[in-house]
C-alpha cells in the first residue's frame, strides 16, 4: 500500500476463499521492521467480489451434477501447494456432553481456526466419544518472503507469527437451527514454538516404522523419488493428548477430553523457538493478570457504591438510589455497574472491552434497518438464572464469534454483535447496560382455566447499543424490537467551539445553557448541571408539587397562604437539590409542553418515548464508563472527551483513568476477527419450509383430534400464492426505516390508497405517525451525505413495498376463497426455525389457540411458511395460519 507520494507503507496478505462466502476482507498491514511497534502499521479492510468459474469464463456457470473438485480427506495432501503448513491433527474426544436429550447423545464436529482461517471436520452422528482422525492444514502465509531470512528470524518473523493469533480447536454439536459448544482448547504460538518435544513427521503424519536403525539409515542413503509431502522432517511437536475441553455450558458428569497434536511442516529453525519465550509473551499470561482485574473490579464497585449512597440522600425513592450489590436484604431491583466478565472458554476475568471486535460486513448489512432486522432474527435465549433474577450473570457475556457459532443468546450477546458491526462500519458505537421495569403475566399452574395474573413490577437489567451521530445526536439501537431512538443535542462534537457552538460547518448548534447551571468538566466530557428532575426521582408527599416534572403530570392547585420560615427552608432545600449534578439537566427538557407530532431539534430536546428506565454503564473497545449523572438516559449528556476539573466529580467515571492505568491493565481482545457463515441457499430454505409446514399441520391435527374436531386443509396453489405475497410484504416492512418513510412528509389526506392500507391494515411501523418526533439524523446536514446510499436504498425499498401492496389489494378483489365462505388468519414471525421452540411459542399465542379451538362445521385450514436467509446462517421465519368458515347469513 502507498499514499499519494508513492511511498510504501506496508503489505498485507489476504485469503480469497472467505470472500466466496462473505464479500468482505480485513487484514493487518505490516512493514518489514525489527521493532514491533513499527512492524504493525494498521488495518486494511474493504469488499471484493469473487466467483468460482472455469478458465477464461467471466461468471459462474451451471454444471450438471455440480462442479468437480479434487477429493480432500484427512490423509489427502495432493491438493496442497508446496509451502509451509501448520498441521493440527485431532485423534479423538472423550466424555463429551449430551446435546440432544432425545437420543442422549451428540453430533460432534471440529471447528479449527488460525490466522483468520476456519476449517471444519465431518460430523460424527450420535456419539459422545468421537474418533475423528482428522488433520487440518493451515498454510503459513507471510506478507513478505524476506521475513524468513536469518536477519529477521528473531524479530519480524516472530512478530508475524504472533499476529496470526492462537490455534483454536472447538468441538460443536451439529444443528441446523442453532449449535451447542461441547468444548474448546486454545494453543498459543508461544506454547508451540517453545515446545521441547522433537519428532520426525511427514505432512501426512508419523512416518512408517522401519525394521531396524540400520535399515533406516540405508533407506535414507538411497535416492528415492519421494514427493515433497512424504519427506521426513524433524518437527517441534505440541503434545495435546488428554487435554481438558473447557467452556461447555451444558451439564456433564464427565471430564471432556481431546487428543491432538500440532506442529509446523517444514519446521522453523531452532533459534526461532529460543527467542519466542520473550517476544510472544502476552499480558494475559501474567499470573497476576486475573488478580489485577479482580482488584480493579472491586475498586470500581466501591466507587459506584459510594455514588449510589450519595444519590440516595436527596433522591431516596429513585432508581439511582437502588443498591449495587445483592445481599440478604436486597435480592432484586438492583442497579449494578459491571465492568468485568469471564472469558467464554478459559473463564479468566476480562474487562468488557475485550468482548468487542470490529466486524466488516457486506454494505447492505451495515444499513440500520436491515442490520436491526438481522440482529432481531438471531434466536433469543437466556439462562434460567438470568430469566429468574433479571440480572446478567458474571459469565453471561459471550463474544461475537461464539454468539455467531451458537446463533442464540440473550440481549447482551445481541448488543455485543451489533456494536461490533457498527464499530466495523466506522460509527462511534457503545454498548449500554441499563434497567427497565417489567411486569410479567403468570399462569396459575394448578388451574389453567383461571385467567393470567400480573406479578409485581420488577427492575431487570437490559443491554442495547448507542451511537453518537454528527450534529450532536445520540441514537439508541434496540435489537429486541428493531427500533431506533433518536435524541437531539445530547453531546458536543469535539470540533465544536464552546464559545461559538453554531459556527461549526455541518453541525447543529448545541443546546443553550442555563445561566443558573454551572458547567462541570468531567474526566470524559463537559456536562451542564441542571435544575430539573424526572418523575421517578421526585420525592414522595407534597414535595412533588415543588419540583418541575417530566411528562404530563398535573400539579394540584393550592390555596394561597403565607410562607412560613419552615416553608422557606424547605423551598431552599428543594432548590439546592435541583442544582445537584445528579438532577436531570434542564436543557434536556425543553419542549416537554409541546403536543405537535413533530418537534424542531434545533429548539427542543425533550424525549419521553424511550423504553429504558436507567442507563448505568457504557463501553467500547477502549474503556468502560459508569454513569454518575441522573439515571434516566433522556436527561443526561454523552460527552466523554474532556478531562474533569480538579475537585469536580466526573459525570462519566472511567474504569481506566489515564494512560498509566491503560499500560498497567493491558489485555488481549477475545477475537481479532470474526468468521461468518453465508446465508443459506434458496434450495435449502425451500426444504425447510416444506418440513415446517408438515410439522405445523401435524401439530394442528393432533391438537384438534384430542378435542374431537376434524381438520381439513386447503392447499390450492392460487391461495398459497396470495399468502406468499402477503408474507413477502411482512418481511419487506421489517427492512424499512420508519422515520425515513415518505408518508410522514405528507398529510394523511395526501396518502395514496396503498399507503393507507399499509398503515391501517398492515400496521406499518406499529404506529400512526413517525415514531421519533424529531425525525432521524440520517437525513440531516453532513450526515445525509454519509447515508446517501442508505436513503436511496430506502426509497427503492419503499417503492417495491408499495408495488407488492398494490398486488395484494388487487388480489384481494378476486381472493380464491371457497364459495359462501370467508377467510381469516394470522401471520407470526419467529427468530428461530427450531420446530420444538416454535410449537412451544404457538401454544402460548391466544390467537393461534382460538383458531385451533374453533368448532364450527366445514372449517378448512391453511398453513403456509416462508423462510428468508440472512448472513451468518440466520433465518427469518414467517408462519401463516388461515381458516375458512361459512359466512354468516
């Protein structure tokens, strides 16, 4: 790579096998230097389109029976190019956990990765002691041929091998819908290169034994015509026999073991291993690393405990005053400030920053609407402890690669993956951990005929993602509901002059500061102290009438009376409390008395449509910040850059306070890159649709049969065609950004028939108006240029959606219903294609059970399914249940 001056900056080696699956690439840019800091230049990423085609062809052609390929197996090496390889040979596993309770067994396979390459073994069905006898061959690709010269063997060569990462061997249970990790082992380059075990190997494995040492010497003297991969070499062997597999979340009464070995072929010089001990030592290998993070976590907890106690003094009934730790007196409704979690496999303590990684995806999957839909379609699954307590367990965070392999997880895993993709697309993204009040409906176990009753409200922990957008906007990304929440004037861009906030080109003017509010410069930001507070922070009793309120709370009229000395003192205390840094910031509440559908973001800031009740912790790849302002996310600023003045408390308290602490608490990220599976092919999805329809029809028939009802089906192609159009529309609506829809730029009287049908009948956006009353930052100012491709794509998607709605309306006039019958039905979306899970969800759906329990004569049922494939092997599954009944007289 070179800049305009034609000076070479560095080089990078990229493998093109992966772009056949996902058309993006990412690699480390390196320069041939003997100093490690100068060796790593940076990162290069982008997209490339590659197709497999015959020689002299420009596109992939259809070949009957598939494209012929050379046979590859564990012992086949003839397809390999002559070069150096990292060889990982796995013999067997023992004592694996049971993943399939129906068969009391598992379907294990191996997933080995190194240097951003992933290779898989065949699946061995129904066994917990698989004998693989499988060998993985990873080519050793160096960015420069000079790196292996003797001059660089103790420097640049070791830096190159270190940059390729550890050898990872994972055992997974094969499942089409999701997967379970059966164990994991990791071998560092240092462990391999410092091994003292030397044995002779060919690329195929151990050489055949000769009759005697003399015969062996004679065989070596004879000039045999052997292939390069049959030549015996002295290799440094990492012996992995009987190594414990860790990281399996499934219960297991046995100790899972793996038997393997790893080595390079041909081997590097012995001098390389001698220097590897010092060069490749990682900060995580320090024996005190775990203790350091534990002590840092305790210090962070003490700081936040002190903050919550100070918060409780003026606002004892607010969320901010909730305890930070669970004990005998406080077993729920906590407000915690986590900063450390456990590595998913090694179980070592790591800061939350280590779970993030910049992920480069196809451009279309970086667009907000499709990105949120994709995240929402990954199966949602929480542990029983998290579901019961509402608290994220200490080891409840999983890195994006682990999450993509399992394709199921709780809200925090969805947020980590979403934030990693946003970071990879160049956004200023953060993972947010906060709380929400929930009310759960519970069914009477002893008597199912009794109606559901609501439990007491419960404060549970929730995780979402935040981005800071140009112009001072903050956007919350909620993967649970696919919603975007836009908040104007919530941070000051670093290029804005505080003395002239409106003078920066392309940026909105920051909010006006109150003359009564003193500016507090924090460790990360400049935050204006306010004199207002939110409803849940108001004190009980008559004091509520003396404070400004958030929302439409009406004050009780009071009779005029003389002000006593006690009342004056009380008013002074209330006024003093309103100036505290933890009070809601007054400038965040402008426009709370406005009732119009759309507000002006240059004049108003009030936001009352957030689903979150508190925001506690934010983190990205650099640091963790604890919120020491007001607890409500709509009432605070999100400035992290500026340092706090001496003696002032920091509104955002950092985990790593300064550069000295960053050097002291160094860590390695769990992943440096992420491998994603491509979307499933249409042929595979069609087979899944047929299986799903058959399963749901059988489920419906058995349910009605137990109640003495007949079940007749209507599967006419013309009827299924209309339902398919309807399900296509349902999927397309999930790709539309509600705030960018053109209908909000028109009055309802100007709407076309298709647009009215879309909102009124199909419930587009689940709202009758634009959800964010300030609109979206994606189409404002300089930000509109950055999102031009997204806005253009949304316009095309909108036109395509209206075209299909017109087809649906026209088809409804001649809908193929049976004579003298009427047709009704319900579409249901699922974030899984697991049939057992879907059956369980359906039996909790009231509308579905009403259809099943209909007892009229001559009913005809229609079950239809449409599955859409998404990146990462994720599926968006739609099921439609229709019924035709005799029309009333």
